[in-house]
């Protein structure tokens, strides 16, 4: 079994594949076209998010038996074509679910206690206790949309905080457990005071958090998104923040997220002279916390992701 690694990961992934007798080749700099030209030589491909594995790429991969993606989802892979051609797909949501659960909880507690705002003010010589009075998680009803690996990890973290209840909504039935009661969409809208998004990016979930969806909530609520940026319509979220329908937001992912994200902040960039208005608001808002898609990006998860992919491939082929 010959494997091509096109993204750098924890070195143990190569060590473990070596132990299984696989040949490991690394190419972290060639273009997608250059990789396409030689992918027919390989039985396995290890990737994170360097480029999209589309049908054209897979048509060149005539000997490919598996793709291992060191991440939670497979949205950068044409899964229908891969499966139709008997290519085994190994994602690794088990590897970073704990990291995502902790990060989501950290964002929520920071929002509730205005920690980012308070930190900036104290560093600037401002001592405003009343302006930084927080709210407590105890007694709140937390709603989780998407109750897979990530949603379950977050619900587990909430067990010690004396919340009123954790409820979950998912298109799959029977996913509730001792940490969250599964409900229909109407009850989710009626009772939730916090909403945490843990869904994959699909045709169904892109743009799902929009003005129509937001207005259906009976209570003003806090929004957390550690899933995918395109699941939230940023302009609609900003309007809800302005109206008070959304009390605050913790966003680890953004609708604008892409490899050239940093260019939006460069005044000399010819393609972008101004931040999008909605994003400009998020940057300035005191009740918004932003992070650069790192919820599942911990020292420990780097190793766990690698081991998860190796074990799935081992179980399938060894």
C-alpha cells in the first residue's frame, strides 16, 4: 500500500503507517495539477484542507483505495463519486471532538462574563465593574443543533454547570442521550436561550441560520458556531445582534473564511479595499468573540486525529 501525504500532520501518522508496512511519500508543496499527474501511483491519500478532491481529481486516481482526512468533515471531497468507485473515506471527528467541546464552552463562558471586553479595558486603564457584570450559565436552557460527535462532546461538558436543560435537534432520530434530550424544531425555538451549532456543511445546512430561522426563537439567545462558517448568514446575524434578538455570538468559523482571509485586512490589496460591512460590525462588536477555526486545533487533537485515521484504515485493510 503506497500513501501520498499532501498536508503536514502529526509525525506519528507516518510512523504508524510504516509499522503497518505501508510506503509513505510526502509532497506538501506541489500544485494540485502536479499531484493529479502522479496520484495514479498511489493507493492512499492523506489530506486536511489543502485543495478540493473533485471528480476530475478522482478520475486520475485509478488505484486509490482510501482517502484519510484529518478533520471532522468530508466537504472538500466528492464523496458520491468516491463511494461509487469503492474509495474508502476516513474522516476523524472522534479525534477533535473533545477539543471542540472545550472551545465551545470556553467561548460561551467568555461571552457570559464579558472576559474579552473586560481584559481590553483593564489593559487600557479602565476599571468598570458594573459595565462588565456577567450572567450565569446556571438555569439556562441550551439548544444544540447537530448531535453527532461534536454536539455530544459539548453537551457532556455542560453536565457540571447546573443548566436547566440541554436539548438537541438533529435530522437523524434517536440521537439523544443522558446528556441531551432530543426535541423537534418547534421546541428548540420555544425553549432555547443558547444555541450551539454542530452540523456539517451540506446543501441543507448552508445558510440555515438566517433571519427567518432566527426570528422563530421565542427568547433572545446566544449563538455559538464552531461548525462551518457558511451555515450562518453573517448579515442576518448582524441584524439580529443589532436588534437584540441575538444577545452575543461566539464564532470560530466565518462565512468569509478562505485561504486569502488575511487579505481583507490589507489596505494595499487590489481585490479588497474594505471589509464587508457585516464583518466590520463583528470585528467591532463587544458581544462577539472570534477565533480562526481553531476549536478542534489543540496539541492533543493533532495526535488524536492522526491516530483515528490510521486506526480506521487499519481496520479496513489490515
